[in-house]
C-alpha cells in the first residue's frame, strides 16, 4: 500500500484525550510506515487542554480503536510528542520520524491562552468548552445514553430517555449535603 510513497505527512489536530481517534490513525499510519520503510513527518500542533495528564491509563486488555496503547485518558501531549512516544515505546518497527516543532509553544499554557481563534477539529467539538468537557462526558459514548452528539452543545450535557430527572435531582441534592460538589472541567 505504501510502496510508492516517499514520506507520509501528518497534519491533524488532536484534542488531548485518549479516545479521540485521530491519534490512533497516526499510530496505525506510523506502524504501516515503519513496516514499509517510509518516513513519517508530523507537523506538531498544540494540545488544546495543555500538558496536564489525568485519568486512568488504558489497560492493554481493553485496547480498541478508541485506545490502542497504554496512555492516560487525558494524555497532556502534543501530536508530535505522541508520535515520539509511539516510536520510542510502542512500535516494534518504528518509522524514521521527523517532528516539525512549533515555535513559541509553551506546553504549560492552554491553547486559549494564545489568543488564537478556536478551529473545530471535528464537527462534534465546535467550541473550546466542548473540548474541555470531552474528557469526562465523552466516556458516556460507551453507554446506552446520549452525550449530546448531534446537538448544538455536544459533550456539555448527558441524558437518557429512562432517566428519572426528579430522582437525579434528589440524588444531586443528597450528594451536595454529604459534602460532594460539582467540579469544573479541570482548568
């Protein structure tokens, strides 16, 4: 498949979450390129969620296209850093890899700290707020519930047709009285 390819260029925005599949497309492309002896060039992009790592590391037995390797749920890496990790730690035959680094990038700074406009990496992540909510509410995709995909506010709410809203409110009130509190997206 790659016999007539001199180099493979990857220039796609990630959102910093393990189950966002663009990074696994990169992984599989790097795997194929390594086997074919094709160089991979990655144009690095900022991680819109910054460099913070959070959440459980994937258990190998649970690997699928929404998580092929053992990285945290919120990985804190740029696309170039992920490519370097894949080549150095996970791929048995890594390709020749060249990462074109960003100039002036501070990994401790969130993407919104640069004053750049938000460019949706996917129709389902139309705003910065949806990207911030995605690590938490994106987990709901594996359930028989809605995370708002297809609405104007994807990943900012969740629901289910069988949800008893009065019971949910009562539970939230009970948890609040017990000392629990709602949390922001971790910024």
